[in-house]
């Protein structure tokens, strides 16, 4: 079976681990969000692609959900001693190596898709990992605080401010002129099913869908999504702050309606949201907490079963 998944960072990566566990023989292409990418210390950092690569490749810090296991922070301390920031974005020594390799290759003229493939040669994630685009797209957030009204990079709002200042709007800067990376549309067209893992609907899945051509290609397929919202709250993180910014309620039903019946055929919600009813979308409920690989595999299996039911 050919499966395409659109993934952000932690929620996407954990789901994908379950998907690989339950469907090890399938051919899985992951289209990763690059709207969170940022340049710091002269290096290009792709947090969501790396979270997927490290998680599936066995190098992730399991407790944190991002960054490398067995990490040290000597480089960060040395930079701080020179007063070189930002101090709010944590990068470990092992992680730095990934960003150095990526930046060297980008500077040599390789597109991000080729760089990602080269990094995955080491990590062997068991899926084909593609950035949504090779073009530069950055999520920016308009906020207003003591320093006035201004747009900041998504990471500054999310990591430095912990989304504590309300977002007045969220924009994918550069998205309208971006092209899907090589292989993205082809993989979607060839897919038997497209899965939307429980990733952030606004700044992960929403950003991927904002790249011209991707949404239409996905909408033409059998699409099943897994709700990242359980009982009216994100399981972890601050996705509610993103949903509020775009005027969508933090509920499993509102997120499905936001994706819309033109995009989504099936929607998995948690048993806490069993009453969820969305026009034009087949809703099924089951436990959706990704507590371990086994439980996550069962969620992924339920998504594939629902897709099978809806495409037959
Ligand atoms: P990020 O890029 O690291 O923020 O990660 P994603 O966009 O891939 O996923 C973040 C989303 O995962 C959060 O908004 C949570 O709602 C969701 N999430 C995290 N853990 C779980 C879980 O155990 N079950 C479900 N259903 N959603 C989860
Ligand atoms: Ca992210």
C-alpha cells in the first residue's frame, strides 16, 4: 500500500512511528512542514523535518520529543560566553552537526529535498521524507505587546514567548510563490491513502496545504485525519493558541470542519469526543492518546481501516 502523510514535528513523528509499526510493508512518503524553519548562528534549522528524522531513525530525545538523545551543550555555553544568542532556542552539540551539514550542502547549491535525502542516508527513517517545498516559506505571527505591534518568526512566538501573547494573525510568508518539492505531487497522486496525523492543523498541516497544488492533489485522494484535539484541548503544546488566531474553536469537530469535507473523507476522534458530528465527513471514535508505539500503531491501523472502508 502507498501511503502519504503530511507531518509537523512531535505529533506527526510519534504517529508515523505507530504507522510504521502497524504497516511495516507499506511504502510511506512523508511530506514535512518547513514553515518552522529558521536561520540561527548562520545555520539553517528545520525543526519538523529533524524531529521526524530523529524519531524514526532512533536518535530522538524521547522525553522531550525533539532534539537528540544523549545530548551535550558545550557549543551553546561557548556561544553564550561570547554573548551570542538567541539563548531561548536550545541546540545541542549533536544537533548542531546536522545543521552544519545541511547548511554546507545548501550553500553548495543543493535543494533542501536533496539535503534531506542525504541526512536520511544516515538515519534510515524507513519512510521517504520530503520537505513540502524547496523554496523558502516561513510562518510569521503578528503580535502586540509592550514593544508594539509587529510580526515575529513563528519560533520566537512559540519558543521564546510560549504563545503567551495572543496571535492577531498567522501568515505563511512565501507560500503563495512556493512550488511543491520534487516528488511531492507525484507521491500524493500515486497514493492509495493520504493521512493527516495529529499535527498542528494551523502551523504544521495548514502550512503544508498552503503550498499551491498540494491541497488540490490531496483532496483528490481518500484522506483520513487524526484529531490533535482531545476533549477540547491539545494533548500537548499550544495548538489552541493557533486555532484561536484563525478563528477556529479548539474542538475535534471544529478542526475537521476547518479542513472541510472537500479535503477530508474520514476523521478519527478520541472516545471523549464520540459525539462529534461533521457534515460530509465520516467520524469514528477510539482512544487517541499516543502513549506508546503499540497504542499509536492501533490508532494508525484505525486510520488505515477507515480509509479502506471509505475508498471501497
Ligand atoms: P510540532 O511541530 O512539534 O508542534 O508537532 P506537530 O504539529 O506534529 O504536532 C503537535 C500536535 O500534536 C499538538 O497540537 C497536539 O495536539 C498533538 N498531539 C500530541 N500528542 C498527542 C497524542 O498523544 N494524541 C493526539 N491525538 N494528539 C497529540
Ligand atoms: Ca513544528
